[in-house]
C-alpha cells in the first residue's frame, strides 16, 4: 500500500457533540473508509469549538487538552499510523459508529446526574435536628446517602478514566484506548439508569410510608424531649452533689448580688456536658439570691425554638398559669406577648435564666421584652457558642473549663461508690477506675453518667475491664449512657452542612492527637469540603474560618498558637471524638481503625485512617475510598504497596512516617489525587510518571530524602503547596541545616502555587518566581549575590507574600539587602547569611507587620537590637551567630509584644543588658552556645512573665553562678532547663521535655522536627 493522503473533515458547531451524534446515528457505514485515491476521511467530533493545528500530513482539529468531561467522552483520532491496514481501520471505524451515540447519551445523562448529586448533597446537609430519633426517616436518609455516594462514584470514575485516557501515550493511542473502553462507557449508562430508578423509588417510599422531610412539630417539647429533660435534670440537681467550679459559682453569686441598678446580662459559656446548666441552677435556687428578686423564670431555648413559645413560657412562669390561659395569651401575636411581659416587669426586679441558647437571634425579641427599669434585674444565659456569649460584656462572661483530675476523681467516686463508706474506690478497681476517669477528660456529664452506670454493677475487675474496653460501643449502644451522646450530638446537629463534614473528618485522627491547622485545612480542600468563594478569598482562608467557627462552638480546643497568636494546633475531646466517630461510621463518611479486635472494615467507607494494627486486617478493598491516612509507622512497605492497588479513586493519600523507601508504583495511577504526603519517610526519588497527577494540589516531602524533583513536576498546574525539605541539623545552628531541592525545568506554569519550601536558587528559577503571584510562603536557599537583584524583583510581584526564608549559598557569600523593597504583608522573615558591610539596611524599619524574625550568621558589627526595636508587632526574635560584638542592650519600652527570644552562637558576646520595662510579655528565653557570657543577665529578674528558660551549651561559670550567687535572678521562672547537646545521655531524656524533643530529635515519630515552615508559622 502506498503512502496515504490524509484529509480531515470536522463537524464543529456550538452544539457540536449533538450534531455529530445525529450524523453518526444516521450513518450505517464506517466513518473511516478508503476512497479510490486512497484518501482516509476522518470525522472529528468536538463538543465545542476546538483548535486547528497544522501538522505534517494534514490539518487536525482537537480540543485543548484538559481533564474535564468532554475530553474523555468523544473519540477524536489525530494521526493515523501509516502502517495500519485497511481491515484495522474499518474495525475501528465501526466501533466509533457504535460508541458515538452511547457517549453522546452519556454526556447528557452525566450532566443530569451531576445536578441530582447537588440536590442530594444539599438535602442531606440541611436535615434538621428535629428529625433525630425518627427511625423511618433515618433509614430512608441512609438510602439517600447511598444514592449520593453512587452518583459521586460514577462522576469520580469518569474523571479517572478521562485522566487515564489523556495520559495514554500519543493522542491517537489515547483515543484508541477510549474506544477499547467502550464497555466501560456502556456500564456508566447502565449505572446512571439504575441510580435514576433508585431516586424514583425513594420518592415513592417516602409517600408510601408517610416519611416527612420538612415538617416541624409545633411543640418544642415534642421536638426536643432530650434537651428539655437534660435542662430539667440540671435544674433538679442538689447543690451538695456539685463538685468543682467553686470559683465560677462564687463569681456568679457575686454578680447576681451586685448592687447595680441597670439590667445586667450574664453568660456562662462552654462545651456541652461541662455543667453550665447545673451552675446556673445552683444560683437560681440559692435562697439568698432569690430573696433579692421580685420574680423569676427559667426557660430552656431549644435548637428549633419558636419565639412565641418562649414568650408564653416566660409568661406562664411569671404569672399564674390559669391567669395566663384566662388572659388569652395562647392566641396572642408575638408583639402583644412582648408588651404583656414588658408591662408585668416594668416595676419589678427580675431574674430570668435562658438555658442552652443556640443563636443570637433568640435574644432579639427577648431583649425587648426584658425591660431596662433600673431595678437591678439580671438575665443569665447558658450557651455552647462564643458568639452568643459575646452578647454579654466580657467581664460578665464565665468560660467553663473541664475539671482537673483530682476533682474528676472525687466526682466519679461520689457517683460510682456512693453506697460505700466515704465513697472509697476498692483497691482491685483503682487502676481501671483511673483509666475511666482519664478517658472522661474532666467532662462532668461523662463522669457522672458513667459513674452512675457502674455504681450498680458488680465491683469485679473483669466486669469493669470489659466495660472499659467496650466504652466506644457502650457510648453508641448502651441506653444508660445515651445522655452523653445526646448532649454531645446536639452540638453536631447544630452545625451547618459546610461545617459538619469538616468536623466529621477530624474524627479520623487518633485520641489526643494535635490536629495541625495547615494540615487539616489542606485535607478539607483536597476532599472538596471547602467552599471556593471566587471573591479573592482563598480556600485556605475559608478553611481557617471553618476552624475558628468550630472552636467558637467548643467542638475543638486550641492547644498551641504561632508567633502571631493564630491557632496552630487543635485537639478534640476524647468523648466528642468517640461519639463523632460513631456517626462518621454510621453515615459511611469514614472509619478510624484502631485494631480493636476487628479484622475487616466496611467496603462502603469513603475515608479510612489506620491508627495501629494495620496488619490485623484480613482484607482491605474499597473502590469507594477517597482518603487513606496511615498513622501506624510499623506497617511493612509490602503491606502498603498491596493495599494501594485497591484505591483507584483516592483524593487524599497520607503516608507520613510510613516505612517506605520508594514511591509505590500505583501512586502515579491515582489520577484523582489531590493530596499526597510522603513526609518523614525514606523516599529518595520522585519518578517522572508524577506528571500523571494533574489534579495534585499538595505534595509534601518534608524530612524525606528527596533532593531533586524531575522536570515533569512543573506540569502539575493545580499544585498549591510544595514542600521538599531534607534536614541535616535539628538544632538549626549551621547555615546548611537544611538541603534545598533542585527543581528541573520552568516553574512559570505553577501559577496556583502558594507555598514553596525549600528550593535551590539559580538564575532562571529566581526570574521565574515572579510569575507565581499567588505565593504566600517561600523558602529559597543557595542564593548568590548575582541573583539578588532578580530575586527582589520577583518578590515584589507577590503581593500576598507573608513568609520568606532566604539563605546564602555559603558562609562567604554576601547578601546585599539595600535594594530590597517593602513587602507590605510580610510577617515571618528568616535571613541566613552574611549581610553587606555588616549592617542592617534601613528597609528593616518598614516591616511593620513582622511577627517573627530569625537571622543567622549575619556578620553584624553593631548591636542590632535598636534596629529591631521599631518592630512593635514582633513576637518571636531569634539571633543565631548574628552579631560579632560584645554587648546587647534591651532598653525600656522596647518589644512590648515579644513572647520568645533566642540568642545563640555569638562567640564574642559577654554582656546582655536588660532594662526594667523591656520585653514585658516575654514568656520563653533561650540562650545557646554563648561561650563568653559568664554572668547571668541581671535584668532577667525584671521580666516577670518569663515562664521558661532553656540554657544549651552555656559556659560552666555561667551555670555555676546561675545555681549559686545569681540564683535570685531566675527564682521567679517556673521552668529552667540546662542542657549539653554533646551529652548523649541528656539527649535521650529529651522525651520528657517536648519542646527540646522537637528541637533535638529523640521521639521524632511523636514530635515532628521543628522548622520555620511547619512549627513557627
């Protein structure tokens, strides 16, 4: 056969796919055919106007390559190999004719099913708390969730095949593979038909069984019997049974007895189960308090309250109930009811408790009803929400905390061993009882409920051990403990849909795990749980707002803040996590596997975290899995490689601390992957095939062994955060404490990149950085003076840059900062390397928002402290080998916000002058390797808030004076730690001091190494 001439015809219209489909349906002969002059005619179908490209052998029309639906739905042949014979071409043509109408129908059906998914998700998300406990509705809702999951599977499977098709070699091979996958496309059509039928059946079932979806009962008592029962139980609690919160009760009593004429609004705020209602009732029933008021009322405000009902309940308590009925109050309008209450209270001193208020709107009409008559009236609100508590002025807000262990133990023994003399715990049960109390984490509701449940069981170790080991099951299934789950579930039911899924995701973490703000935010985004507002607000900022709201609702507790005071880590109360885990499992949202004698997990789970005992699982196959998070570092690599082959639709893969040395081959076939974490592993090499992960948003290779990224990484245009860090010096006392990764290729296309840590500088890369205008956090090392001008130029094109690390290529390289322009949003700056002429440039006075400053090996000749003193927002200052002089001076009124100060390796420094009135808020002081500092700075005694001081590799004379003649200088500091970094025995004890463990390495699997990009920011 001779050389073929190729002619391309195109059907391209606004509705091209439909037009092409109709043409294909009408033709019963192959599209691909031979004409007399051996001309191959190809009909190219495009769902939109494509791009004409001139190529050798003809002109071809094809879509812009992307990963959306259309690219995978339509068969477009680009270039036919000359070696293909006539029969092969006729067979392919026949398959195109057969496939085209199916694919055209599929496109339409998929669009419809995507619309259905939006409706299903919205419906499931808006189910109100008033439906809780309706078993028929719950069963029906489970079916709705299943259908929503099926639809999501279809859409994600389609996205997977689409990306797979795009990835399959040449353009022709890609489309040929799509034709060969015709059976898969036919399966989609069948699945969509089945889903549509299920949706129709669900509607019929709802009507058949009378399942109400939106109906709200008229009575609060019908809607929330549990809430009313809990409030009434708290009200009926005898004051003698209350343990703890003595200071809070005393403060509340003082406020209520205050001789103040104007009406006072008081709020008690805290998570469910802390005893807010109990404390309120103790004051409400206090005779000394009640005698000072003319009238009283106690009203429970439900989650789905009606204002009219609240007003009538208040009237019933203020006025005789028979008079209320006779007065026609049951038929009065809202405004008339307000007027009645106003009239009654006008000349009275009243005390009203609004128990369990869920939103600020409830206060709107009640505020008008409770007249300001200058009679010294008091209104007390209890709430789980900070925004509600803020209705009261700060000085009249009590924020309840969990009980300390001693009071928790006392309360537990009082309930569990009430029948024994002095409520003493039997010795054989003490160990188990202590574990149970510890599990309650100071939550009075849990302590009282569990203690009461155990009080009438046999006091035998075996029975108590069984109860403790089955506590998760007990919370979910034991009606005696339902009070705990009911109280905690009310907070979950109050969450809007956009927060609920995010909170359920938190339950995948282990007990007492410190959830990092940046990590959980990225996971939420990768899972599609965070709204893209498209108003200039990043999804990371929206996720931060979500976390703030969860803390203000007392569902998460802040455990650590960064230099700016922004929350860095959060923790979920153990029992809240247990209850939430039960819900997450029930709704097939996710499972946290803890090796509790279980050998398999549900194949329907969407998310799976394995916390320990992974090898106990007999089978782990779930095509529906979207997140796989491994916390167990003991799992062998072979197990990991095996299970990953089952999870083709993953969006999140977290193998942090996993025992692997190479990237599992299956990973690059996970086309839907958004988040990939190989941090703290032994992975050394990133394969070229990573280019397949076109949807990847986060790649975390921190503290792995990767030192170079292939050219193909620069094609991942959806990448938002890239972390590649190899650490050499945990103490960060050398210029090369980290290795910088080399990125081959042009990074200009990574326009969505917001974080880049830590990259090795070269002339091309420094210039290309200017294209990454969304950058917010950049760490760049191996910088040479020849690149400085271009680097500063690129940095000024990043208006949102807030974190910056710049390190010179070696100790002799000079960084000239005199041409540096202001970076208006810079909050964190780490400069490592010698500065020109040994002086700080004047530009430093322009960094008004700077909160953290670290300078290493700067070679400064003058005391730099005065130059930093103008940074009024500075919270954290770290100077490592920064200054070559002998004295540093901290003058009065400098650094009003400074919280942490580290001074290290300044070999000539022999005197630190600290004046009274400087660094008034300093909490943490660290002196490291100051070999010539022999005297303890006298001014330390003026820093009255100093809580901890770490002394590392300090001279013997300094230590001797500290422990002898200068002891009085530091006697006000609660924690003083002295350490020699060369002492291996001392290093091995560092797990007792978490701060040092993080910094010096032992226990690294428990405490991640500290570095500027992860801990300080």
